[in-house]
C-alpha cells in the first residue's frame, strides 16, 4: 500500500532552505554581534573609567590650588600681615567667599567676598562670617597636619564648600569656596553622569543633571570601591543596570564617580541588532521566494515521476513519464522507464522460473517419496537411513526390499547432483520396485540387483553413471552378502574387548565391479560373511567424507571416529551421532554434494509390533515383555497398553534402542528404584525441594535461567516449563494420599519431611525432568486410563480437577515417560527428552512408556 503524501517535497525544500538560512544568519548575527558587544563593552568600561580618573585628577588639581593658597599664609609676621594676605587672596580669587584662621588662640576672619556673594543672593540675606557662625569650632578640633572638607558650613551662604587645614603647629585655617570653582569639570564628563562623593557617601558635587535616587552610602562603602583606588563595576539600581567607574582622591576624602545606564551605553548594539534583523528578514524573504520558484520547477518532474510510480504499483505498466531538463531528476525518469521495461521482462522470466521451480518442487516431493520413511526394526537387527540433497533433487538414493527372512538394502550414487542425476535415481527406484515384485516369485541375489540396474542405466543412453552397493541380510543364518559397483566401501565394525575401535573395522571391499551404465557387458560378484550381535554396518556416499571447508575435507579418519562414538546406539542413534559431528564440522556451509548414510545394527531379539492386527494376534505378552512399537502414541495408549499388561513399551525410533532396552533390564532387576541408576555422572543437574505449591513458578523460572543454554532446536524451554509445572502441580494435588482432594489454586503446604522433590538434568544426548512426591501414584491402569481420557476429551474432566489432561499433555510432549509407583510412601514421574538435531525427528518420535511398581530409595 502506497502511503499518502501529507507533506509535499516542494514544501520540504522551502522549509529546509528557510531553516538553513535562519540557522546560518542566526549563527552569524549571534557570533558577530557578540564580538561587537564585547568590544563595545570594553570601550564603555574603558571610557567610563577614564572619565572618572580625569575628574578625580582635575578635582585634585583644583583643590591643590586652594591648599597652596592656605599654605601661603604661613610665616606671617603679625596678625595684620595675616589679614592682608587673607584679603589679598579673596581679592585675587573671586570663587573664594571668605577665609578664617586661628593663630594660637587668636581668631582672624577675613572680610566677605561681597562682590561674589551679591551674584547669588540678595545682600540683606547674606550670612555673616563671624567667630560664632564660622568654622572656628571645627578649626580648633582639627588635628595637626590634617585637612578636612566640609559642605555648606556657613548658613545663608550660596553653595560652597570649605577646606580646613592645619598648616603648621601654630596656624590652622579654613577657606570657603564657591562650587563655581569646580564647574570646569563639566567638560570632562560629556554624556556621562559624574559626581563627587565623600567617603561617607554624601554628594560633594554633582557635575551633570542626573537622578541620584540610589543609596549613595552603599556605593561609598561597597568593598569593591572601599578597598581599591579605582575601577569599574556594574550595579543594579532597582532593576536598572548602571555601569559605574570610580577614582579616589585620598587626600581630600573624595570619590569621583562616572556612571552611565547600560541600556544607553549599548544603544548602538541594539540599533545594529534591529537593523540586522530587518536585513535578515529581507534576505530570508528573497530566499523563500527564490526557493519556491526553483522547487516548483524541480518538483514538477518529481511529481510526474511519483504519479508514474503510483500507477506502476497498481499494475499499469504502460505508463511512460517524461521529465523536462538534463538534471538528475530527468536522468532518474529515464532510469525509471528503463527499469519498468526490465521489470516487464523480468516478470516474464519469473513466470517461467516459477513454473520451473514448481516443477522442481514436485520433482523433489516425488523423489522424496522414493526413500523409506522410518527406521526398520527386526527381531535381531535394525537399520535406518538419511539422505540430504545438495540441491532441489538428489543424485543419491537408498531403499530396500524383503524376501522372507532376507532383507536387501541398496545404496546408489549417480554422477553429479540435481535434476539429471535425480532422473537416474528415479530409474534405479523403478528398477528396484520391479525387483521387489519379482522377488515375491524368485530369489534376487545382490549381484542380480546390480546386473539389472546396470542394464537399465545403459539403456538410458546417458553420460551419467552410477555407483551402487547392495547388502543382503539373512536374519536366520546371521550372514550378510554384498556386491559392489564402484561405490564407497562400507564399513563393518565389530566389538573388540567390549569396545568399538579401529581394530574392529572390516571394510567390505571384495569383488568391486565397474560403475553402472559404463558397459552393458559389466559383471558383478558377491561376497558372504557372518555377523554377530553388536556388529554395525555403515554405508555412505562420497558427499559425506569429501565435504570440505577451506580446502580441508572431513575425511575418512574423522568419519571413523564419529562411527566409533555412535556405535553404542541403535541404527537411528548411530546416524544422529555421525551427523551431529558432521554438522559441527560443516556449520552453515552449503553442501557440495548429495549425502546418503545408511546404518545397520545387530542386537538382541526384540518384540516388534508393526500394526494393531499383529498385536491382536499375540497371546503371550506379559508385564515383563519388552515391546517395540510402530503404532502412534494414541494407539499405544488406547489399544496396546490398555488391552495388555505390558509395562515397557519403546518407540521404535528412539535415539538409542539398545540403551533404553538395557536400562529397563537394569531397573527391573533391582529391588528399589534409584534415580542415580538413570542419571549418571555425564549429566549436569540441579535439585529443588518444595513444601508449598506457590513456589512452583519461581522454581520453574530458576530452572530456565540456569539451563537456558543447554537446549537444542528440538527441545523448547516453554515445553519443559509446561511439563515441569504439570508434574509439580499433580504431585502436590496427590500429596494427601487416597481420598484427599485439593482445589486448584489453593495453597498446599507440606511438612519438610514430605516435600516434593524436583530435579532437572541434562547432558549431550538427553534432558531429564523428574518429580518425586510424598505419596504413591495410582496404579498402572489408572495412569493409562487418565492419559486415554486426555486423548478422548482434550478438555479437563468436570468434577475431578481436570484429571487426565495434565498427564496427556506430559505424555505427548516427552520422548520417554517413566512412572514409578512407590505404593503408599512415594511416587515418581520421569520425563526424558532426546536431543534431536532436527525438530521433525522430535515431532515424529513415538513416546516410550515405562511403569515400575517398586519402592523408591531415598
């Protein structure tokens, strides 16, 4: 399904261009303006400080003039001389309003500067400069060598300040000066607000018309001002940022301060930002308009191509879009048209390929039907086979036919693999099928099989040849007869001192004839030898030993090692063991040739039930009979076990028939059942003891975490959890013994000496789940009838807490089902899962049933 276009490409282009310009301009403006602002800030701070220093220096110079005038009063010979000097100073400096001096205890007061005073006030309001109204008291209190500054000391005088100075030990004077003297400082401040403060924070002189609403005392006492001579600092006055520079005049106790509002100082920056924003909007508008015009033309071709692809996706292959221009979109449109034409051609080819693949699949299914489906189990021997095609169809084939007590097995390998080789195997299968019919009337020997196969292949008149090996097994005489047509030499392996080693290997290599199809005149011979119980015969094709990884073949040596390791198993288990090692070598590498592997194992006599009619004819089955069955699980429960007293029923396709058979014999021979007889040292295991059924989920979860890496593809953790939970639940519900019922969901708490024991064990071949309860399970008949009811109902049984369904689920999901009835003391159920390499084998495995009625050892 084609998604709906919600945001067209042309809008995306416009948005991208706009965002790109915004980000670029924003970054540029931020970077450039930040540099400008920092540079401007440096200038503002520098200029403010320079003004402050200039005001301080000029103030110092102006004040020093007055101090020098006072120092000129020294060494006056008499009071008259002192008065004359004082009058002379007033006459020569119009900004001086009056002078007072104290010589010893004699006070001298100059006349007032009447001319200057009249400029500021009416003559009748001018204050008097007398001992009582002047600075005499302050002069007397002034320490020797000190200078003091006072503001508005004389009442009714115009704005003035007074400098009081101790000139020498006998002379102290005060000079009263109009603030007009400081007016030249105005030229130093320009647009900055400048004023002089005393050390106590009082305004000594305000140079510009500025608003001094702030707490000036805090400024004078600020540590950053009081501890250093000069500097600049940013202040916050009621939310208004002020930049202040200060410079001290220590001798006079004054602080020159120059300030300017930060907003005013950076007014140029704000104007630049504003103008830049307007300019950016203009550039952005031009870019958006240009982007719209550009993308409209470009996306028109994209739109045409989009509509064409939409039509193509709907199956309209006659669409031919045309794009204007020589850009990439135009080239893409041409590429689309070419791609469309190739798709049309490819679809035609795919139709033909699909037809061929369908026919190959049918051929594969047909060829698959040529092979035996299951292992063959006889009283004294069993055999099984495996074939793996390197492609859809195989050039290998194996099969068998029976002539009374004689079983003839044929293994073939045509040259190459694939369909041509598969046609030769079809001919071989047809020939053997014909011989099978003929064998009902006449005995067919191994060499006769090869003679007839050779003629059939020669008549096909093809370049493809075939090798073959024919093995005849006489169950009564315990002999084998074989004939070979250049096939890979099979191995007959005997036990030597109870072990399978290279000393026991007997290659079946006598009388090796020519390949079939090579000559119509080819003849074949046969060889007969005896076999014993425990012998194994392994027949194979060259695809097994010649499989190579990085130029190194698996080889005959590794093959024999794998055979020796697997000889302890029956035929199916031997094949599984060999293929496990082979797959470990091969890993994920593709097969290079077809593989066929057929194994024969000779063992003790067995009771094998092929079908239900055969079972009905048996009248000598007892509880001690060991039966091998080919029936389904349901047939085994419903027909065989429920209609007989058999305690041990083994599925014919068990991974190791010999081991399971011997295990039954060992366990039955002992007076008590001990799990250690089943679980040996090769197992990794863990045991849990439960006294409450509420711990079941916790224990099952713990099992999964501990053993999660131990399972194969055919054994799923969910199945193991299901079986474990069902076994544990059933054990708790039956823990009260006969007549005691517990409701599902109810917590059941047992005494520590009667807890439920749960064990989980795993090795390279098996996974084992065991649950032992404090009371014995029901009789064999009740166990079987419960499982049978599960098959019949597939639902819980009303009124009996679902009896039967749990056992049915457990029986269906495991490969071996062991019930040990410890009568009144204890009971145990063991479920065994065989580690198959392939899920299909696990699915087809017939579940073995074993019932032991004996006490369970602690």
